[in-house]
């Protein structure tokens, strides 16, 4: 980075600082990962200089012969990896990709989306009232059952009553296997399209560590930067089933992405996606996906030994959601303490949460990034122990109910917690462990 260093020392220093942070901590936010060097290299190339509005061989600008080849390779690799007849690799990220699906299929203010409620682990773009998906479209949300699992009978009943035009499955905080077949049957029964948003689990699907939605969904969306280990971005796919239902789906999707919502695609991102898709097609990636799940299962098992209350009782995939109510601490306080200890997770609502989103009852953590570093079951035992020790340090820390008091308390708590001896000691031990597992 000698050029950034010379031109812009301030940004150079901050990038180095962030690299150091990523290297030294246990990165356990389940939507994050470390890309390969090859993906990074593709991102920082001359491709970022090009304008390519349109699609391969149908561009609005000259000079796109090379970019056409790159985008076609990315599309072909996506189609092959997931087993679908159509892919669009241009969406800037997951939210714009979901927006494109809504734009392609639904009439604003008239047609209805049915997705999992945000409070239960759905994504903002699945019909939340604060997002464009809930502002411009009619929406109805399903929730989880009493056992904190998807209640397919209740979902079917709701779909029959509400007659949505689009059903969305695939979530941000659901630790269990999704029954895509059942979702497909429900969608067929009510004549709805089924969108499988596999943003979180795409890498597991590619690795055969989670069932694929391909036989049952009409459209599949995935981000490329989560378990798939690519650059930030997204892919929209149409399945054989979707094509049979509506042969115009690919054209509708293409048009919604460009010119509907976006201008020129980020060609450097497209190249990096192509590289990531090639990496994900290798045998070693299958082993990687399986290890992510094995690590999450082991970590869950260990956390249960420390009497952590896991939502749904455990995990089948890469993520764990902990309800901290029995530990007498909320998710915001616990996440902050864990960060001081070098373990980076996020606060998260749990099903039927009685606390507000700013300081919800839970934390969400996952194994994709630490598995990329080569950590295995043995390390999970140690990590569970550290999590337990760190959370114990802040048990019984309660935020005042009044907003003003809470603000002051939180500010003081933040100042104090970074000086906590025990947490700092854990962070040194974490640093020692992470130094043995270099980043890609
Ligand atoms: C991450 C995610 C998205 C959105 O992706 P962004 O790239 O952050 O816009 C959409 N849906 C699900 C289920 C996700 O997990």
C-alpha cells in the first residue's frame, strides 16, 4: 500500500489499524467473513474505472469487451455452483437485490409480501415497516412458534388467509435448517412466488452443509460476502421451477436491477465475485462449509454447559442466538464486554423479546470467519469458556429505564468496561490464540 501511504497517510493508518483489529480479535458476527487474497486483489484493479451499464453484449458504453467476458464467467459460475439456469451478478448488495425482486414481481401499494418478522430474525427488506419493502408494498409477517422454530402449519394458514403474491424465506438470525420444500408447497398452494434469501447460508448450501432451495424456490437471492466468502455484493438467480412458472422472470429481474434500480455495475466487484465462486466450487470449500457447522455445533454444546440459553436449544448451521435473560444481562452490555475481551459479536433480539432493539435480550454469534482462519472444535471449547467469563463480568449490569438516565449510565459504563482487568486479560489470551491462526 505504498501509494496510499504517501498520498493519504491518515486513511492508510486507519486501514492498517482495522487490519490489525481484524487480525487480533475473534470475529464472530455471523454475517462477516475474511475473503481470500485473490478476491481482495480482484477488487482493487483497473476494473473499478469502467462504466458498463447494460448486460454482456448489450451495453450502453463502448469498451466493454473484457468486462463482458468477466461478467459472463461470473454468471456461468453462479449457475453451475447453485444449479440454476439464470443468474444476475450485478446487484450492489443484498438489500438492492431484494428490492429488485420486489420491483420485478409486485405492484406497489397493491401486492403483498409475506416474510418473517424482523423481531424474529427476518431481514429489513422482507417487509419491515421501516424499510422500503414495507413502505411501498403491503406486507404481512409470520413469526416463530412457541418452540422458537418455524411453525410451517401456522405459516400455511396465514398464507391461505392473506394471499401474498410473494413469500420470502431465508433469514438473518435463524439457527436451524430451513425446510424449503415445505415453503415451496405453501407458495404453490396459494399461488405465490417463493423467494429464498440464502444470504447467510449460501456458503453452506454451496458446500452441501445445508439443503438447497433450488428445487422449491422460484427465485434465489444471496449476498456474496457472508459464508460465501466473496466481496460485498449479491446474486439473483431464477430456478427451473421459476422459469416454468414464468418464462419472463429472468428478463423481469434483469430489468429491475438495471435500469430499474441501478446504473453501472461495479465491474471490480463482478470480477471478485467470479473469483469467489471459483473458490467455492473447490473440494476444500466443501470441507470448509462442513467445518463451519461442526464448529457452531461444538460451540453451542459448550455454551449450554455454562447454562447459556440458546434460542431453539442449539444450532444446525453457522450461527447461535443466545437469550441472556437468565444471565441477568442484556445483549448490548454483553456485546460490549465481549468486544473488550476481543470477541466480536452483535446484540440481537430474541423471539418474543421484552426489551427494545437498542438493548435487546440476546447476542448473535457465528463461526464462518473463525473457521476461515482454520479454527476447529478444540478452539471452540476455549472460546465458550472465554464467553462465559466475559459475560460473568457484567452480570447484573442493568440499564436504567428512563432514556436520559440510560444515556448517562451507558456512557459511564462504556468508560469503565474498557478498563475491566478480567476482560483485558481475556483479550490478551484471545490475541495469543488468534496469532496462531493467520488470516488468508
Ligand atoms: C445480509 C442480508 C441481506 C442484505 O444484505 P446487505 O448486503 O447488507 O444489503 C438481505 N437478506 C438477508 C437474509 C441477509 O442476511
